[in-house]
C-alpha cells in the first residue's frame, strides 16, 4: 500500500522511508505541506498518510482540515506526528485518525500503520461492493406501476402510445426471456379448429 | 550529554547501515538549520526563532533525547514566549552541545566532513 510521508525533517523522512519499505509499504515523500497537498491532488493519491504537525507552507493540522474538506480524499487515513503531547485533542479534531508523539517507537508506528491499512482495505472493499451494486442496479430492468392493457387482445400500450405484444413488452422491460409453446387448452382448441 | 551510536542502532533495530545513512543526512542538514536559528535570534524575530529552533530540535531528536534536544526546546520556548534575552545564552549552549554531538558522530562514522 502507498503511504504519503510529509515531514520537513530529512533525517526522519529517510528513516521512515527505510522502515516503511521493510514493512512492505511504498512511500511517497513530501518535505513540506504544499508538496504534500500537491501529491494529494494527483489522480491517484496514496490512501494512507503520516503527516508532521509542524511543517513550512501548510502545517499538518491545516493539511488534515483540507483533506477532510475534500470529498475525493474523505476516506484517507491520516496519522499525525508531533513533538507535543498537549496537541493530541486539537490534532484529532482537525481530522486526523491517529496521533503519534515524537520520538516514537518504530514498533508502535508499524502497529498504527497496520491499523490504518486494515481500515483503508475495509473501506476499499466496501466502496468496491457499492460500485458493484450500483452497476448491477443500473442493468436491472424493473416493471412497476399501472400498465394499460387491451381487454381483448391483451396488447400493452407503451410510453410512445404503441400497442405491443405482451411478450415483446416484457422482453423490453424485464430480464425475462420467452420460449414459445402451446398450452393444453389452446392445443385442444387449435386442434378442433384445424380438424373442422 | 552523551551520544553513543549504540543508542541509535538499538532504536533502529540494529541496522548500523541505516544509522550511518541518517548521520550523513544530519551532517548535511544541520549547518543550514543552525544558521536559520542564529539568523532568527540575531534579527529578534521570535516567531522565526520558534520555527527554526523547532526544525533543528526535530532533526537532533532523531539521535538524542537530552543535551541539545532539551536546549533546542528551551530556545523554541524562548521564541514562543518572546524571551529573546535568553536566546543568546541558549544558542551558545546549543552550539557547544551540537559540536559535541557532531564530534561523536564523526568519530563513529570515521568520515572527514565539514561542519558549520
């Protein structure tokens, strides 16, 4: 899974990149908030981000707010990094999903990234199911409402005022298909008619 | 203040190669970070002092929890509280502590690099 790393500290960026690679994540690096925002506006932004609180340009909290205000990034999982314990509530209220104070343990970061990637995975599965359902619904033809039908010949009048055979109408407005046969009563009627 | 490579190697799960890479990056980066702190202290811009001391502290804190990390934090707070009268003293202390840290890093690294 791709992860955006946004931090102005070159040492930490490099350490993060190396650790994330060893945990099978692909890092996309940004050295300030503006660069991070540019990455997020690309057609396929990373679904997970580790964002430093204090950065030049746009800081981590403003970046979280921007992300949460952008519908296309609404499901992004954000981990905020800071050197200050007291900023925890403000960080989470800005839209971050999680919060780590520096210096942090690498095991803790790995565990928190794992939670993030699991949630992103679940959201992606859910989104794929919704897309699948919407695509299916778009193809399902439904018959409903009042149908004008001739009392004698049983033709149905369509929206263009054209009287159609029942099977033709149903074929056009449903998933039903027809195989033609003769019922016993008709068979008897037709047979006696033919014989006479 | 004592910095030992073992401390960082432990933090990085025994990856000595990564320790050397991080030291290389720090030795490249810290002179500019320190220059920014000096410039903001000299200009009396307390907001810039807070920002630049914070950036320097962020870089140092990757290597050590006490010494220059604590002093950089004090400098950052001096900027935050506009106590610029403390800045010169703290900056002098920070420079000495960084010099000691860099010397320890170079001893470990064995690299002949230029400082600030």
